[in-house]
C-alpha cells in the first residue's frame, strides 16, 4: 500500500523557518518525481514545487510566491522528501501536502498544518 | 502561467441526477509526445487530501466508480457524474500538469 506521511508543521512567527518532511512507502520512492502542494484555510489548492528523481537529474522547480524562500530536497536513502521554508509570511499559512507526480498526482499525504502568526 | 477557470462555482444536484462541471484552460495542454491532454480532476472532501479521479482528461484512476467520466480537448474540459450519490458531495478541482507551475481551477462545490 502506498503511503505518504508528512510531519513538521507548527506555529511559527513571521520571518521564521520550518522544515517539513514527507516519508514515502509502498512504492519506489527514488524513481518518483514528488510535489508539494498547499491549501490556505477555506481556499483552493496551490502547487508549491517539485523535485525530479535523481535518475532524471534531481532538478527542482517552485512557484513564484515561494521562490528564493522555500527549498525542496530529497534523501532517497530515507525515502524522504523535504520542504525547507524560510522568511515565512502570514500568507504561507495552510495545510501542506506532499504528493507523488504521476500524470497528475496520484497519491497524497494527509497534510501537515503550518500556521504563521505573531 | 496557465490559468484554469471552472464553472460553476457551486452546483446543487438531486440524488441520481447528472452533475456536470466545466474547466477551461487559458492555453492548450496537449502533451505532444503522448498526444493526450495533461488535465486531471480531483475530488476533495472536508478534512481530507484531494483524490485523483481522472487523468489525461478522460482516463479514470483505478478504483474510481464508472459514474465519473472526463471529456474534452483543446482548452475545454468536462467532468460528469452520471448519477449522483450522497458520497459524491465534495469540492472538485481541475488541474493542468502540462507545465510548471501546475495550476488548479478555483474549485466547484457540489451539493445535494
């Protein structure tokens, strides 16, 4: 059974930093391209960024609102995806999901809540 | 960026009736080598992550009931639920995965 489990969400002050993790199981994590998405309270879905498999070069890409502040990385030896977030803003508040990229995103984690507030 | 626009924003349908949700992209999302449209549909219920229903605009994900179907080409796409069941009450999103940044429609709230 494919599973993705996020962790690391917390309450943080504006300007602070946070690292989210996503552990995958039940599939070949190292072969997968992975995405981060987020959803602000009561709002729609937003793509945050992507990392390709190391076989495909491991390149990352991110959305304009987070570019230069958020960094996506992976540790295939631990089947883990990371989202390093810095210079956090109140508008970064929301549930953050990791998802496997596979012609759309076919498996999603349950999400982890990030709240940016003073 | 490719802008995705859904209509309507909300929809009330009786049990057993048909529900139709539309999605328009600001430019084509055809995957040239696959000759398919890079368009997905998701269902999201409160407190849950999105669930992939349809990919390549019309391919049903494994385990998705046959009452869900996707159609369309070019810049206009449709999700149809042929006979609404109570468990289909949710918010539905279209998404293009043709190019990053991946973008979603604003969502359509489907109610009884």
